[in-house]
C-alpha cells in the first residue's frame, strides 16, 4: 500500500490547477495564500522567491534558476520577482483561475505578468512589463484539506527547493515537460491529463526531496514509512481500514509483542495505533461524503468498519464536530474547499 499517495488523495478537496506565467523585467507578483499547497517550476530565465511581508511564516530570499522546482507545503503568501528590489503587485481576483481555466482574456493555461493582456494591465494594479530579461514559470496549486492535514505531510518542510541538476530526478523533469506541452496546445482530453500530471508532479516533488534525505536523518512519520515493524502495520490499516483491527492483530503484522509494537508505533507516528486507525477511517469517510452525494450513510459506515450508523455517527462527530449528514449538507451548500476548511476546523475545537 502506497501510504503517501493514499494520504494525499484523501486530502484533496478540489481539482488542482496550473498556469504558465511569463514576465519581462522589471516585474514582481505577490501571490496570496491558498487553501492547500503551491509549486513553481522555472522554465526559462531566472527569478527570486521572496517572503510576503504579511505572511505568517518567513524564509530567506531564494534565487531560482532554469529547471529549479519550489514547493510550498502550506500555500503561504509569497512574492515572485525578477529582482528583490522590484515592487510587487497583486493579481486581480480571479486572474489565476481565469488563466488556468481559459477565458476571453487568456489563452488556456497562460498568463502574462504586466502589459495590456496580463493581470493589472492598463487601469489595474500592475504596470506594463519592462523591456528586460524574460522569465517563464509553471505555477500551480493543490486544494488540500489544511484544516485536518495528514500528519505525514507535516513532516515535509514548509519550503522545498529542488535545484536543477543534470541527470537528477528525470521523472520530475518529464512530468514538467508533458504538463507544459498540454498547456501550450490544449486538445481533446487536456483537462483530465493536466489534472493527472499535476497530481503526479506533487508526488515526484515529495519523492525527490525524500530521496535526497539520508535514511538516518529521517524521524517520525518519514522513518515509520520504512520501519520494518511500523510500516507493515500502517500498510495493513490503509489496505483494509474496515477490518476489525486490534493492537494485537496489528502487532502480529509487525512481528512484535503487543506492548513493544504499541510503544514503537506511538513513538514514531505520534499517536496510538487504534487512535490513528480511527482518524484514518474518518478521513476516508469524509472523502466519500464529499465525493458521492448519493452514497448511503450506511454504506459509508460499513466501509469505515462500523456495524451501525449510530456508532459511526458518534465517531465521525468526535472527529469533525458535526454529524455525517450535516457534514454532507454543508459541503453541498457552499464552495467545497471553503466548506471543508470550515467543518474541519469545527472538529478541532
């Protein structure tokens, strides 16, 4: 069982989006926070990634070169610029979405920085693009449930920078090339292909970062994924979450005594085995409620390993702060990412 793919797929609350962004110096773009994670790939030219003044988390200015990949785990606000001294502007509301989805103002998947055809053109926030060096980037975001993130994602740094290195991570480079080709020349099937490639890009980025970390330097969840005792137990829970797992049956999967397994699992994962199992079951149930409005609650309960809707409802409300039916109705009554954030936050109080 691929736990990383499993966890990320259930955190997703909407389709990912990407856009090719072109700029001509001088330029600087302030990107507001997103409910999820973001990434940038430098296709041509150079630029800087700078912290936004009002962002909750800060990082030093980062110079980016062609082929560099940057991943922002929490989607925090930041600035992209040709130079640290350039004055940043903020795109008008909906500019990124319009570029990603296609509109009269933009060809699908493309946005220019400044100028008459770009965000903040004449009469807007940004001035015309300058006559200097051109830069092209692939920018995107993932809509992830940050109200209830999987603890595995929290093990990755807030900012991942993968400098371009010849021969390193060829699959990541291939995914970028395929994505750019689809955005440049959209055809039949482009929407599905782009969404799949962006999902693949996220996994390639995280895998590339993991590959560069020495095994002995890993701790917590990252160590648990390859631990000879904990990893089999995690795989069993993810592979069949509806199974009536006990600490003893999971210890059998790990090849340890009940007490030794419980201590080892809790130390590495951060919570006892059955507590994690319950949370994972509820995460899966929430995804099913989100994705299938016609699925009976009894079926959701069964898939979560509960023999009755009542027992399932009590467990779900403990995790999310609302009953399953109310959770589903609230999702149907508002924009999906906002609804997930709201009801997820309610469950943490």
